[in-house]
C-alpha cells in the first residue's frame, strides 16, 4: 500500500512541472486534436494548444504518419503568436545546450552540409560545426561526394562533448531507421510484374543493385538492362540514379529480387518479320566473334550471325576471323530470317559487291545463286576436302561438291595437295537442285569446255565442219556435262 504522503508529493511535483513556463527548445509531449490544411493542432495539456507543420508529420512518400488522437514528442521552437512545435531542431533555432539534449534524447537536428573535408563533411548545426563521416552521409556512397555539398539534411547526433568541440552527426542512422519502418510495407508491393521506382545503390560488372525503398534491394542483371547487348553496366546506369524497373522474379526462400529495365521498352524483334527480308542489304556492326561466326548488330537489340561458312576460305583454321574485327562496320546481306526464334543469318559483302548493290546491280548471295545453273563456268575457292571429293565455295550460302572423278586428278594423287584449301579454281556446274542446296561441280569439264571452244574456233577459221578427230573433243565435253555420279 502506497504512502499518501508520497502520492501528494508526486501530484505536487507534476503540478509544478505543468506550471513551469515554457521555453524555446524545451521538449514537450502532446496529443493531436485536429489537422488543418498546413498545420496540425496539438494539445499540450495545461500549457495550451500548439501547432506543428504537416510537412514534419509526413513520410518520404508524402503521406501523413500521424492522425487525430496520436501522441507525439516535439520541441518548442517559438512562443510568438502561439506555441509552435517541431520534431527536429532547426539550423538557426538551437543552442549548444539544446543540441546536447538532442544527443541524449535522440531528437533529430537539422544541418547544412557546408563542404567536403578529409574523411567526411563539415556540417553547420545552429552556430556549431559538426563532422559527418563519408560513411554516415547516406545509405549508399555516390561516385561524386560533392553532390551533398550545400544540401540541408536532418541528422542524428551520435557524439557531443566539450561544449560542441566534439560534435559528430549521422544522416545514415535516420535513413536506416526509416528504411526499417518501410521495409515490410515495401515488400508487399514487390510482386512479379510490378513496375516500381528505385535508386541505383551500386554498379558491378554483372549488373546493378537497386534500392526499391526501405532498404529492400533487387538485382538488375546486365542482360536485363537493354535489348541491345550491354558490355559495361556503367554505360546504362549510375550510382545514385533514379530509375523505374519491373519486378521479374521474387525468390520466396532467399528473398532475392530480380529486376528488369528492358521490359519497359518495346522489343525490336517484334517488328523484325515486317522490317527485314531475305536479300536485303543493310549496314551492320560486328559486336563479337565466336568460333562459328561473327555476331552483327543491325540495330540496337537485333543481332544477326554471319556464319563462318559465309566467309571465303583462307586455308588456315579460323582464318576467316582475320577478315573481321569487333567494332568493324560494313554492308551485310540477309540470307535467312526466323523472327520467332530471333535469328537472322547474314553475309558480309566485299566493298565492290556492296557498291554494286548500292547502284542497283545484281550482286551478293542472291546474284551468286542465280548464276549457279547447269553448264555455267564459275570461279570459286577450295573450302574443304572429304572422302566424296572437294568442296568449293562459290559465294555466301553456296558451296558445291567436285566429286573425285571430276577433279581431273588420278586416284594415286593426293587431292589435298592438288587443291589446297583457299586456292581459287574454275569449275563447271553439272547439276543443282531447285533450292540450290545441292550443287555438283566439275573441274575436269573446264578443260573439256576449253577444248570444245578451240574446236569451234578452229572450224570457224578453216571455214569447214568439225573433223571426226576434233569432233571427239566436243563429244568429250558433252559427256562430262551429262555424266551423273552417284
């Protein structure tokens, strides 16, 4: 049972506190009784009614954190024309004693970042100079520390002594406190498909980490930054940059969040079927070289492949790659299109061929294929050797086979030595299918054709008909062109 005398003493003490006149800088507690357009009215008991600006009751999103009936603690900043409260000590309205009280009670103070100094920043709080370490100015470190200079922020006093000579503040402590309060609310909005604002907190080789609010971070992988190939994420985003991203995936077990940026842009492949056509010649840029060919950017986000087989053979393994380099630009002819699978096959045109196409003359793969008809004499380069014979490159997408029996070389001779890869040879087309995929050639028939030409020339000069002996040469050519090897 409590002593009545103690109760009387407590009551008297409380009454004396209430009767004590209010002074600027004193901390008071009160209850919000009404909310107006710009201020909220706070009942501070026997001391009367005070006002506090609504801006001090809002969160970072601009929503009010307090309502009628809520209690709050604030500092009296003015008694002129009524009582005015603030939840932070303003730069010009605080004394050293009040700052010390704020240090002990955890009350935020307002300060201006004056300049960057060794290890951090000099911050003006009231008439005192405080120090804020680099690590405590923000939850992320900016690439340019000078971005904070001249800014007015709210800080927490983390150290105060010797009359203000030892004065250290932290803005990060308040930001992290706000983040923790918002984290649960933010996570409820992070679902696949959601489009959210965020801030880039760090950029790495593999992508960037983005703060979605409340300290909740997601990874924006480099492959999701743009429809075009990105080699350096720093060329797309920068630390501290405000961006809008789409949530791609949320791992419930690890709480890892995958974000995308390119999903908010139109996919250039969606118009590829209508925009590109076989035979079309377009400018392109080589973006990378692989063992099987070169990738070529036709436009940002649309890459084509110039397969190794579309380059003339050189006789050296991978020799085709010496003809191209990353960053090289040129004219490329479209050979194949599969828009659904996002695949386009192209061939690089030589400078002379490109000029001919620009002038409207037939050239390139389409012209090369149109010239491949039975009886045509063409020039090509030896591409490779197989048991069936010698393959000759006639142009991009057009490689024909010279059967061993049509090489003019005896079975005892080595075809590889007789026709080394990369050597230019002249051939006669023996046969081709309608699609131009199977082409049979003859080197031997070239000699027969030359003999037949000589026969015709001789007969013409002699003014007579072909002699039986000379006629046999023409028969030999006809037999070569009409022969079909299995």
